[in-house]
C-alpha cells in the first residue's frame, strides 16, 4: 500500500463548514468509489509547531498503487467534477 498526503487551502470565499459539507456529500464518496483507494480521511489543520500554517486541511489516502490511482482519476466521473 501507498499513502498520499494532500494539503487543501480553502479559497477566501469558502468557509470551513462549506468545505466540510462538500467533502462529506461529494468528494469522499467519489474518491472512495475508486477501486484503487483503500481509505481516505480528512484532517483539519488547527496549528503548526513551527512557521506559518500553509493548509486548512490535510487529506490522507491509502491507495493500492500510484499508477492505479492515476488511472482512476482519468475517468469521466472524476474529470466531470
């Protein structure tokens, strides 16, 4: 298994509540429908130990392989979002 860590920075006009609702209702179900994805979790970045916070959320995906995940992302279902 391979893990991918993705940082998400919200646009100024998007609230955390709006993003979390979008994640629960749309993004999570889409990404976890991919055969290559074994798990997907979203973590809110509250603070950092050093420097400035550069992301609002961190997504952690556990995938079968990078090649399989890239293939899943090329589907019409993913590209249409």
